[in-house]
């Protein structure tokens, strides 16, 4: 089994510009990099940030947070 080095990204302040920046960065990243990402923060602000930036988050993106959005 091949080990994959994961890359963690914190969402930052969910009421600031962090969700938009993270969403845009993930959307612009190559697929092989996106597969290694783990986003630490709530999914709801990240999804909002993606909508505001007009980008789509990749399916199956590993987002870990409180889940309360």
C-alpha cells in the first residue's frame, strides 16, 4: 500500500476572507494535489466561500471540523 503525504490547510476565520481564499486555491490546484488536501474548519463556510468565488470544490474533499457550520 502506497503512503500518501497529506497537506493540511486551516480555514481561518469563517467570517473573514479565509473561506474564499481556501476555496479558490483548492479549485485552482492540480488534481494530484487536491487529492492530498485536508481542510480543517467547518464545511458550510467553505461551501459559502466557493459560491462567492464562483468555483466548485472537488467531490470527496476531506473537510474536518465541528460540522455546525
